[in-house]
C-alpha cells in the first residue's frame, strides 16, 4: 500500500489519499448522512478532534 496517506483533519474527517490524490473522506464524527463517508455534518455538531497524518511506505 505504498503511496497511501491518511490525513486526519482537525475537527473533521479522515482523508484517504493515494499518490497525493484524494480518494475519499471518511466520517469520524458519527453524524454523517452518507456513512461511511463525510457529509459535512461534523461542522454542525461541534465535533472536536486533533489533526494528524499517517503515511504507509514500502
Ligand atoms: S466527519 Fe464529516 S460528517 Fe462526520
């Protein structure tokens, strides 16, 4: 899974990227209307979470 990154947005979803290109955003707040993907609902429900990044290498 080289070239895959998981970027945790502050107070928002986890962005999955492959070779630097965004593939999709997964909900972390539990309130999405289109789970497992982020619907933007996190902005309305006061979700708080730290940012971070995880990169898979060879
Ligand atoms: S993180 Fe965006 S709707 Fe849950």
